[in-house]
C-alpha cells in the first residue's frame, strides 16, 4: 500500500511513521483525517474537526497541507461526508489506530462507539458500565481528547442532567449532529430523558 500521488505532509521523528493528511470539505467545514501506512495498510491516527467558525483546527506544523490518499481512506472520507449530511452511516473501527490511547481511554472510546444513533449516554453511566465508580470526570477527559471524533461518536455523551457538555467541534456542531440523529431537546436545551440510555 502506497499513497497515491499528491503533496505529502510528513512527520519524521524518532520512530514516527510518515503521516498524511486527507482534507474533507463538509457542510460543517473542513475535516482532516490524519493517517499513516504500517504493515502495508493504512491506519487513521487522528481526525481534526472544524471549529465553530468552520475554519479547520490546526494540524501539527509538520502536518500542514493537503496530502495524498488511498482507496480505504477515500472510502472513509465519503462515509464521513454522508454521516455529516445526516445519513445513517456507521463509521467502522477497522482503520483506527488506538496505539497512542491509554488503556482506559481505549475502553472509554469503545464504549462510546457502541452508543447507537439517536441515543445518548452520560459520562457517569459510561464510567459505571466500565466498572469505574465516580469516574464521570475521567470519562469526560478521555472523550475530550478523543483522537477520532465522528468515528468514535463522542457527541453522544452528555452530562447527567442532559446538558450537552463539551465537544471538539463546538457545542453548536454537537447539537446539530444529535438533532440530525433524531435526538430532541427540552426548552432549556438539554437532551430529553427519553433519548438517554
């Protein structure tokens, strides 16, 4: 597997792989998929969401610019576009490189990935499902640094009272994503209880 022709953005440090950037234009703004090739296949190492003003979040300096792609990354990009247009598109974990996640964060991300479209859970309930009593803040931190938003749908985690909490793409994007999935809010902007797992 080699990337197709194009400008490459690379990171070369002790033992680091070459990292490529696939930029995807969406109605929310520019989404960047960071990926590398290891053992002859592509792996997604991160996804950067646009900020609320639709400007892309900055990639590390060594990763600026548009990069090449390959069929599996292109297919993921197409699926992300469909997902962000409100289609019922499940984003698979097959390309995700969890290598830089701690063991706890990986458990949180996998639990989050299991939350179905049109439902939400709370940070506290996710912690309880992992056997971590009183771990709502730890779950919140793990999701706040989720390297793979959208594929790991961290917009589906909210505070215990239904308040939205944080999101890397901003609260407006989180609310829009949930609304596209059919989640409804009360008059105070909180997720209604009947959408909570």
